[in-house]
């Protein structure tokens, strides 16, 4: 076989053989059983056509409808064609979501009859499951982008597949712009852009590449709408599932919700309702399974389990209900789904550059997303989709396509990445959809204030150091400056704790006990210090699962934070950053930590005005401290980690600070000449004048002391 010029017949001969060409071991019985199923996939039928296009073109666009097998098969086709291991290279396949990268890698490892982490692996933020033997790597688009910072030509890869490109994440959009340039310098690199929706014309035009369309294996899906809008889509979804279980023929159910809390809540409600009704014997057993990104891999794999069997040989059949975020829209295919319940919402990142606020908002989905969701019901047989909104809403209110993420995001991290990639002129970078100039200006302004860019917009040493940390710019700045406040170890811990989902568990039926347990960790300075206390207690208890359970803490999230902390520490050591920490009994221990936090997040400060309400200092947005905060009083000044938009404006994860620190740590940002009028400015003017008076007093005292010392010196000399 000649790499880059093979035929499907050659690959089929190897796949049908007795020995695995990649390991040299005999194929297992499991492999042969999976291979039969693979042969029926639509993608397999077009293998020759695919290989011909790959051989004749450096870049191609592939539209594979749901169920076509594109995500699992195309990387394997390239593996047999490119034979990257012979050139000491790999095939990369990017996914927008961590869950998809992990679960698809496991599936493909099974299909190739190899061990996950060896010939097939995955790489996601803070978790690398690869080895020197890896030749096919599934990874999040963000991880490939991070690799490109150190290797702009991506020399480790002979082929790169951008999967789920229709989702248009920020990382995928930047990768498309980069790869468009890389192919001119690396004629040996193959690029495959894959989409699940039929709006591929835009990708074709952008890359000037040929298109291959692969049909899905889909059956007709009947769509039902609600006659009237539903007041509470969560309750409506529970009712819809119970109605399906009671009145519809056999088949599993897929429900789309917006996040972990909603999903776990609905799982509990469905199981409780099912247990109540099971005793009547009229209905079969029901199994509700959650699916979201922070779920551990073993729990994610449970969604592929079969539905529970009937309780008796002639009893009604069991049913499986998968309750998922929009990850199940296109990234994962779950066999056996016949019914879809679609409330019509998803969490979307939204950025308002005028007030510098980025938030995850529960927003209506697009028509394209609604069609994708409905299509999940027709994978194995004709299905039904129950939309919990009216047909009029679908036709009149839903937009056609989801807006690309780059048009609705804070671009601070993006600009930092582009600068690290050597992109000098951001305006000329070849974005498929260029972001608004105002959003780009806000990003440049943020990085300039943080010291990552100089007055000419050039990368500084601080910017270079920040770009190595896989966290937001403010957090990177906090970590880098922490040694100045003797709290490097503590800040690494806080950064890690902020990088995982909330560690506090609050089950509805045991909320009082959970709040009591949380109060044991509370620190008077605020939530950042509370998170530090939790981590110290967790390590002090040797990461004990029973202790976590008693204290209503998520052991899983705490272990993830511990792993992330290790990676942040290694990054800091690789950068040769000074790391200093004071003893725990130092009287300035917690004050120094709060000062270090302020050094990174000084642009995210809230001030309590005379009306006893908080507002953000520069943009004067009226906010409230989030109810989840451990603060039990209202400090005059706070620094916050996150601005949360729900029905009201909340600031989440807050610490009390002293206003004097703002002038000490960020005099360039707190230049009151350019500050908007308001209560925060009035208060800061007073603070600055008090600081000036104190400074003069210190100078006078220093002069006095100097005079006194000279006098004493003279007296000693004369005697």
C-alpha cells in the first residue's frame, strides 16, 4: 500500500483479514461483530468516492447527515489511506464537545480493535489520553488550536478533520482560518471539513473545495406541536415522557434540556413518577439517564445501555429515557431512540461589548437545530418528535441558523491566541464571519489593561506567559502575579476550583442540611477563600468519598480540580514563573490572597451605593450578589468572577476587597479623569484623597525619622 494513494479494496482486505495491521494481533470476535454493522453504514458505501476526492484535492467538504457514520468512519478511512504512523504522524479529528471526543474515541478504538489511549486516543482540556503509539487522535477544537500555538504548521498531523463544523464554535472558526493558510505551506496536509447540516455551500465557497454528500440512515419522523405555549418546559417535558411511556409503542426517549441542574432534576422526577406508577403493574420499568459534559466517562457510556427488561416474561416492556444537553443533537448517535421531546431551548454564550458582559443565556434554538433534534427519532425506525412549543413559534420566532459563536463572544482569549499564533493584523485574519469591530476593540482594550499587549498592540512578556495557560486572560494574570503576594499555591488552587462545575451539592429535599454543611467552609472574605477552604479540607481528608457525601460536596468535581491544579502548576513551572507562598498562620494570609485575586479581576468590581444596591464600577450595571454566595454580609467593595444574566443581573463568586487596592494594583484602569460619573467615582475620589493625605503623612514621618537619625549620628560622632 502506498500512503496517500490506496484503494478501498486494499483497506477492506486488511479489515477482513485475520490480523490487525496496526497491532499485529489477531482480530477479536467483538471486532468481527462490529465490522458487520459498519459495512451497512452509508459512509462505507461511498468510501471509493471519498478516497478519490481526498487523493485529488488537498481540502474537501463532507456533509454527512445524522447516522451516516462520518464521525467514526472517515478518520478510519484516512488512517488506512495515509498510514500516518509510517511517517511518524497522526490523523486528528476535532469535536466541539469534550463528551463527544471521549465517547467517539472509545467507540473507534473498539471498531479498530485497539486499546483506548494507545493507537486511538483523545485529548481534551486537562485530560490527555494518548501515548507515543497514538495514530488517530480525537480532540476538542480548542486543544488543536492550543497545539497550533507551539506548532503553527501542525507538523505532527498528516490529515486534520474538523467535525461538526456547522456548530461554528470560536475554536473551529479560528482553525478554519489558520488551516486555510497552512495548506499553502504544507502541500502534504489533508483537510476534511465535516458538517451534519446542508448549509455546506458556505464552507465550500470559503475553502474553494469539492463537496461530498452522504445521506443518513433515517426514517420518517412525525412532528407534534403543543396547541398552547407551556409555562414551565421542565414540567411539560416530564409529562410528555410519562405520556409516551404510558401510551406509545416500545422505543426509547431522548429529551433535550439546557444544563446539568435541569437534567438531574428531571431524571429524579421521572424516576419518582415511574416508581409510583410501576406498582400498578400497568407500565414497564423506566430508566432515566443523564448526559452532559461534566459527567464522568463511565456514566456517559450508560446511555448506550439497553432499555430495562420487563419485570415478568409477559409484562409490559421497559423503556430508556436519555435526558441530554444539545450534545445529542449531532455529536452522538444513540441507537434505539424512537421519541424525541424538544422544549426548544439551549444555553448560548452571549456577549454585550458595550457593558463588557458575557453570559450563558437559556435561548430559543434555531430551526436548523430543531430539525437536527427531530431527526434523532428516526434512526432505527419511524419516530415521533414532540415539540413543547407551538407551530407558529417554530415558523415565526425561531431563526434559521444558530449565530456563529465568534459573533456573540468575548474575544479576549481569541485575540491572545491569535497573537501567540503570530497573526499581527487581526483585521486581515480570514474569519468566515468577521466579528464586530467593537467586540474586537474591547478584547484589545482588555489585554492592554492586563499588560498582555503594549501601546502598539504588540505581544509583551506578560502576554506570552498568559497565552500558555488554558484559562481566561484575567485568571492567567492572577496566577502569574500571585508570587508578588506570597500566595502562588493558593491562587493555583482557586484557579483550579473556578475551572470546574460547582463543587457544592444542594439536593432539593436536603437543602437545609447542605447549606449548613456549606457554612462550615465559609470565609468572611468571600467565595474565593471559601473554595480554598473546601480544597484544603478535601486534601486533609485524603479525598475521602464518604466525607464528601456527608459534607454535600462533589468528589468528582474536586478530583477534577485537583488534576487541573497539577496541570496549572506544571505550566507555571515550565514558564519558570516564581512561586512563593506564606505560611498558613501568617496574619496577612487571606488578605494577600484577596489582593492577588484583585490583581487579575480588577475590572470586575462591584460597589455598594447609598441605596444599598451593588453596581459594576465602570459600566454601572445594577447587580445583586448571587444567592449561592457564602458571604453573609454586604461589603462596600467586592471583586467577582462571573456576571450571570437570568431574570436579574447577578454577580457570582465574590470576595470583599479594599478600594485602596484598586489604585495600588491598577492605577492605569482606575484613572478617575476618564471614569464615568456616579456613586463609585464619588467614593473612589474620596478614597484617593484619603490615600494622598496618608501618603503625605508617611512622607513627613519618613523625613522626621531621617532628620532624627542624622541628629543621632552627629551626636554619636561628636561624642
